[in-house]
C-alpha cells in the first residue's frame, strides 16, 4: 500500500525501485561506485536509499530516507569498505514509506548474512507472509523483499550453496522481481520469468556490475555486457561470472511503461533505446492525430522526447514553452487541494514570450488521475496561447498495475470515468488524442520480444489474486508507527 506523503509528482505513475550491485577485484571502491550508480537511478525512487558493502564476509550498511545526496557523504562512504556492494533507491508501491522499509535489507540467519535489494511487487506476498508468520517468523518491515529474504534463508538451510537456495526459492514467488543479493562470498542477480523489470550486466576491468538501467553503468564507467534474461540467475564470485537459466515457457513481459516514462532517456533496455522509442511515439502521434499549429512543446522532462518526434514528423517547429524548476527537490508536501494546484506553478512555468499568440501542440507521456493537465493547459492560455492541443504518448490508463507500478484502482483513473472528449474538455484543451494501443509495437520499432501493457489493455500476463483485484490498496499488515 502506498502510504507516502512524499509524493514528488502526484500526477504521474511511479515505479517502485532501482537496484545496483558490484563485485570488484581491483582498486575500485564499491561504495562510491554504488553511490554513483544510485545517483544515475535516482529517478526510479526518491523516498529512501541505501548501500550495503561486504568486506571479506562482514556486511555493513547505511540507509536512510531521502535522496542519495541527502543520505550519504564522504564520511559514510569512506566507512563502507569492502569488495562487493549492493544499493537501492525506493519509491513505495507496497509497504509504508518509513525508514524500516528502506533497502538493501540485511538479514542475519543460520548460514551467515544476506543483503538483498529488490525492484518489483510479488503478487503472492500475502499468502507467503501469512504462511511464514504461522511458522513463527517475525517481520520487521512491511515490504515484499523481507518475504523473499526469508524464503531464500529457509532454502539455504538444506541447499549446498546460496545460488542453489535462490534457485529453489524463485519458483515459490510470483509477480515481478529484479534483484541483487549479496552473501559473504558471492554477488547474485536474478530476474523474474516474465522479465517485468529491467536488469543489466556491465564490466569494468575485473569488476562486474548489475543495474536496473544502462545509465547507471555509464555513471560508473562500466561497459554494457548484456541484459539479464527473464528467469535467469547470475552468480559472480572469485571464479568469475556464471549463469543458471532454466528453460521457461513464460512469455516475456517487460513493462512497456519503462519506455514511455520510467527509464532515463539515455538508457537502453533489452536492446531498445528509450530516447528513440519516445521519439517514435511522437512521430506516430503526428501521423495518427495531426493538427494545424505554430509550435510543438513538451512537458518537462518526460514529454520532450515525444515532442521532438512529433515536430520531426509534422514539420511544426519544436520550441521550449514550459520551464521546469530543476531545484525543486524531490517533494512538496501538499496538505490541501489549493496548495496542490499552486504547486504546479512552483514546479513548471510557461514561457510567455514563446507561446503568446501561438497555436500550441503540447506533448505529455500520460494522464493518470487528470489532476495536472488542465492546470498546465490553463497556464499556457493565461500566458497568451490561442490554442493548446494535447497529445499523449501512451494509450489511456484503464487498468491498475499489480507488478510494481503505482497505477491506482480504476476509481482513480480518469479514463475509466470519462471519455477522451470529456478529458479534453476537463483539461481545457482545444483537442486531445492518445497514442493508439495497437501502435505500441511500432513505438518499439517492432524489435521488442514481449512486453506488458496490462495497464492499457487489461491483459495481465501473470495471475493476479482475487484479493488484489478486489482492492488495489490491500495491505497485509499494519505498519509500526515511528515516533
């Protein structure tokens, strides 16, 4: 359940986490490498962050609420010495936004110590947690990751190695997970059989790096090797890198919203450039839904790439029409509706000299609750725009997500309550059009081997328990209040 008051952009869906891991043999400082990697992944989670480091079997860690730059400094990083590290940035879609839920999660059990960082949501977390609690397990957090850690620890009691314990544990968990796991001797990466969440491998001299996105490899100077395959377990130790990969019949289902919004523009996910995918979405919109206008603008930052594509295809000049305050930080606490409305002007402002007297095409990546688009359109018209035509580079959201994306219940999705024409009228737009669902494969250049578009189509690639579909905000325990 998302309990956060630190909603840094309430109008957008959010992805749960970003993960990072590194195994070093040279002079590389793993804590600083993890810090750089997490900085590059900051867009994936801004509520909390953490780094755990392994120094010859002794695991130490530091984690806190807030941004990476707020949680770490030289003193902390210099105190985290070792040969391996795992890192995590978090946005809560399951489990309350409290310090206890920050990751990596470090667990001490009969076979030693385990550190785990997880991106995704388990759809059977409630059943697993219920079973474990009735066997005497005591949970310190409200996150799925602790359930995974318990299952791995239980399997490790009889398994000959940590990688075999992970191998035995993964069939027992359902839903989405890309994760890095650190034992006293090994670093392990694993991705669920559907491949819902991205995870890639990099190499830096004798060091191996795992990250949610390639931009984190670039930040560390690591060379991209390949993506972790769906259902694959990668093990790195003193003998190098090896793979455990059972054949699965499951269709690959990477979250398509990674390309639309989640991932950073400079990342490449499963062989497809995020930047090129977003530009192609703009081109498709220009072909599907043309309009006469004087300029094309994008809502910073996520709408800019699609706006460039729309401009290239339509021949209408791309210009800057909205300025973003880059120093706003991760949050505004907005206790009242009037303050939420004013917050749009704190974060975004129109460029009056650019839009005055112009017919404007405005590109944005999505409309979820419909609370922000109208304010931005009104802001542009107040600045003198004669017409504002909304073009959205994704289809309308019609279904909630159960695989780690904070897309709310249908009651909160504006496209479930209103027609596209009505959404346009509510947004004060002169026209509004969305990317057609059937054009998602074209956005990816026809190169994607499989993706999940359930939030648009309602076609869920993995089973979803009835209690989740009945109530998206179901929580399986009451968080302890931190005083």
